[in-house]
C-alpha cells in the first residue's frame, strides 16, 4: 500500500513531458493524430480512474476530436485528431502547446481521482482499527 502512495505522489509531481507527445497521421481518414500518456501505473490504474476513462469511451470533446484511450489497464493516453483541412502550418506550434496544456490538466485531474481513491481506502482502514 505504501508503494501505491509513493507511485501516486511521484505522478503528482511529474507532468507529461513535451518530448512524449507523438505526432502521427492517418492518410485514409485524413487526420493528424497527437497523443501523449497522461496517467500510468506500474501495476494497474485505480478502479476510479479506469471507471472515469471507460465512461467517456465514446465521447470526443473539443478542440477538434480529443479523447482518452486506456492501454492495457496501465496507462491512459490523451489523443487528439485534427483534420488535414485544418491548417497545421503557422498555428501548429500553438495547437501542440495547447494540447500539451490540456494534457497537463487531464494528468492532474486523473491523479487527483486516483489519490482520492487511495485516501478513501486509508480512511476505511483507520476506521477499522
């Protein structure tokens, strides 16, 4: 249990790094695809984070088409799909920086959800004593 708290605290201190942003494209769908890991655990993500991400499985929010993706119950990615017709020229650096800011906020939110689950478990243990 102590290792779980250490892992949560380490995640709270570190944000996703700009160097972790992956930029790809899908020629068939004509999309630029930005992705970055925003939450992860060595073992498995907490049930509350998993529930939060899965409840938004079919939802894409703005700007563009932005959504969460769960990978092997160990990592949550933030993904954004930008259509080719959208100009990725002059404004692309601004869009990538905005995506990075959004990733940091989502990272913080998911870590707070995980921390609350661990706090609740700790409080439940203290009440049993």
